[in-house]
């Protein structure tokens, strides 16, 4: 390009704008070429770690397109064979696999950095003909068994991380095989699909406004028995018109000199839609998105076993965010209130549930944000054994930076202090959600969906299936806008190769505009206006969608026509009673009543610790670090395993809940010898001191233990309640 001298602001701006336009087109060309090469790979993924294939699900008795790989640790990473393995399961919700390990700072990355062996469950772009959701759950159980068998010396069962859609899959698997997994981390996973808040979360209304899942069936038939994941990606993109239509492409155009690598990295994952069996997607849409049958126990496995999430014995960690418009906190957490009416029921079921609420991160950021990986996911990886030891109940994980005045900082790993605070169902309900009338609306929408699906299958489906050929179905997939926009700018388009040469010339003579150029300021103002206008359009659309849904499915006439209108206030939907479970719990309580005087010094120390700490309503990693230190001080032949420690802690907690006064008075019977009592008290004081100053009630309880075990003058105990 000839030297034009010192241009005036108009020349300077238009030269820059033209150059940015060429570079923008070249980045789109690169994106198209990358997508073409990526999708041509036998097993495309975006993992930044080396995978080693262990199991191919296509070889199973019930074949699926899933596989288990071992993540080969980077050369500078040291893996501790005694640490429990991590298994990251990515969502098959339109996009390809690898999002959980796309960056060094990722779910896989932080697990490796913490010294854990790491595995990944991914999938191929094409499904195995006839595979079902049940087959996938069965395959995931095989994967977990295989990983556990590879680590017989690990201190605990494998940790499962389920991202988005993968989360409900592993929850179903864990409900059917509760003996297999260790702690389960659900990242952005919806489990209560109707839940949300009016004025927000419009995606939950979509199925009802469209008339149900007959469109899912039509899409599967038009695909020749294949459901195109590009439909799901388009669904996600439609939620944020401003970002999809303008902000994302303009951000690339405005920062094309620096933004291209980040853009291309993300688009490699975003631009590789996968395929699902039409039957798989129909099952998901009917039973989950519209039917909401998982948390209410209405689903059954292939052998007719009810899928009851109360069966899960492993700790369940829920990571959700207020900034997530795809899986809002209500959809991530309201399954708990679907399962349980009272806090005591969680304890009776033996479940440990932990949740944490991010204030702003979006849905994808839960999986890919480096800041989230190094904070929330990093802390979960570091403190997973602590979570596994927690007694049954509901907790919130609170992660804060270590303050200068924090006590015993040497017991904290990293920059953050991980703390679990006791919560109740009232805390979940306080987040907002549906009332019974709203649930009735969604139930009405589900009935309408069943009717419309039946009509479609009877009247239209035979003709559609007879018309669509495999070649026509494949052509329709290639013409999907979410694929076409990649291919149209690749070198397959004869107009694009010249752009590459022109872009090289532009880079050699690049003349960026000055930041204070008035026309650049005008461009940015116009961009802001366009974004605001598109955001307003999206908001208006969402308001109309919500109004149409609430009005249509709130109609008493429509509710009556589908058999739901009774004229009475409907009861909230909740899972039904399980008499076998209740009988098992009754037997456990009866057995518990005989165990107050059973045990020795370890049981006494743990019972005393739980008793002293109960009024604090929290636990943090400092106490756990001290517990592990005391445990490792014991000779190997007397050291209590992690699994046994968990059993003891749970039993002592339940004894204190059952009859606190009797449990405390029985302590001297567990440690008859003076030397044992001194050892128990020494360990107790170290554990209590680890987390800082006790409350006044905690101090009084500690003093009582010291008196009971013979180091203080006895005094009449103050009356205490069992749930203090």
C-alpha cells in the first residue's frame, strides 16, 4: 500500500476500518477451515491434554458412541497414586467433547495440579444406531468400575464431574448404582426443569409455547432417525440475540489484531455439532425438558427399576450461578425440595448435599473460565476428601480469600479458604421458584405435548418418514445455518482463498486507527446502540413468551380439557413415599439405639468433636487438614482408612442427633483408661483450635467434655436440645 502521508481522521479511520474488515474475513476463513479439518477427524475433541483410549463404548453389549480415556499427565505434573481419581464427563448437548479440558486452567487441569489421576468420558460425533439414554448410563457405570479397578490403593472412590447435560446422566447412573461413585460434582446441571423465576429464565417456557415435543419428533424424522445437535446450539444462541447477532462478531472485528486466537479456540468447539439418535433426544425432551420426571421419581430404567435420586449415597456438589441463563440456580437446586419436605429427611436419607452460588459467571463460564477453574474448581479438587467426610445434611460452600488475620494459615492450601456452612431447605426456597399454580401450568403443557405428539405420530409421521431419504437428511444437516456459516467462509468457497493473500498484505502494512479518533468513537457508540436495541428485542420476545405461556396454560378450560382442572388448589409435585426405604431407615434407627456405648478412643474423639462443633454450624479446611495430620501420625497398621473414618463420623453424628444427652454421657465408657482419655482430649483440642476461636456455646461444650473425661471438676450439665 502506498504511503499516504499523515492522514486526516477520516482517512485514518477508513483505512483502519477497511483493513479490519479484510482481517475479519480472514479470521472467518480460518474458522471455516479449522472446522472442516476438525470435523474430519475420527474422534474430534478440543482437549488440550493428551488422551489415551481405555474403553470404547461401541464394543459393549449395549453399544454407545462414548469412550473412556486416561488423561496423560503433562511432564511437570506429579500424580499421587493414593489420591482418588477424577472422571470428567462432558455434555452431549449439541457440541463436541473436550470443554472440560480445553485449557490448562480447567476442570481437568486443576485436578491434575492437585495430584489426582484424571480420566475423561467423551463421545463420537455419530451415535450408534438404536442407542438409548439407558445404554449411556450403563456405559458410564462400566467406565467408573474400570477407573476404580485401576486405583485399588486410592483413598476413596472416583470423583465424577458432570458438566450440564452430563450431570443428570451420572445422577441417573448413581441412583441405579449407588455403590460405584465417590463425590459427584454437578456443574451447571439442570435437574428440576420447570423451576425458575417469573421475569427470568424464558427457556423453560419454550416447549409449552411451541406446543410440545412434536417438533423434536419432526426434526428426528426429517433427519432420517437422527437429531442434529446444531438445533440445540441454535437454541442456545437464540437466547441472547445481542451477543449472537452483533456483540460476538463486532468484538472480533473491533479487536481483530489480538482477538483472533481466543475466538478461533472457542469456535472450534462451538462449530462442531454432533448428532444424537432421534429416540435419545425424544426421550430427553419428553421426560426431562417438558415432562420434568427425574426429580419426582417417575422414570424407570430398562429393567423397570425406579430412578430415585434419594438412592445416591455419594456427596452431591452443585455448582451454579446467578449469571447462568440456561441452568439458573432454581433448576440446579430445586430437585432437593422435590425430593424432601423437611431438613431431617435429607439426614434420614443419608445424603450429603453441598451447593455454591457464583454471582455472575455465565453457563459456559462454569466449564471454561480460567478464573472459575483456579478458584471454585480448584478448591473443590483440593477439598473433595473433606466434603466426602461431611455427615448427611445440606451445606453451602463458601470460598473466600485468606485474610491477613486468618488463624492457622499453614493449614490452608492456596489463596482461598474453603468453608462449609449448614443450610436448610428454607434457604433453597428463598432463592425463588414456582408456586403450585405455576407447576400446574407446566403439567398442563406436558399433557398438551403428549396429545400433540400423539397426533403427529398418527397423522404426519408416516408420510414424513416415507418421504425423507438418507441423502436428503444429510443435505439438510449440511444446509443448517450453524454449519453453513462455517463452510461459506472456508476455502471451499472459491471467493475466499484470495482473502488470505490480501490479509497477508494488510498485516504487513497495518495502520491501526488512533484510540481517540472521533469516527472510532462514533463506531463504538453505534455498536452500543445496536446491542441495546437487540437486547431490548430479546427482552420483549421473552416477556411475550412468558405471557403467552402463563395465559395459555393457566386457562382453567385447557386444564380441564387435559384432565387436570379440579377447581382446587393443586398440591406441589413431589416424589412419592418409598416404604422399603422407610423400613430400612427404621431398622437403622433401631440399630443405632444399641450403639451408644459401642466403640473406642477413635469413636469417642469423633463424637466429642462433632458435639463441640455442632453449634458453630460450619466446618472449614483447616479442621480437615488437622484431622488428616493426626490420622497420618498413627502407625500404618493402626491408621483408620478414609472410608472407615467417613463411616465413624456419620455414625457419631447420627447418634448425637438421635439422643444427644445419652451420646455425651456415654463417652467415658468408650475410653476407660486414663492414658486414652488424655490422648482423646489432646486430639480434640488440636482439632478445635485449628479453626480458630470457638463460640461461647462451643467453649462450654468443650469444658463439659473435659469434665466427663476427668480433667475438670464435674458440674451439673446444662440441659441441651438434640438439634443444637
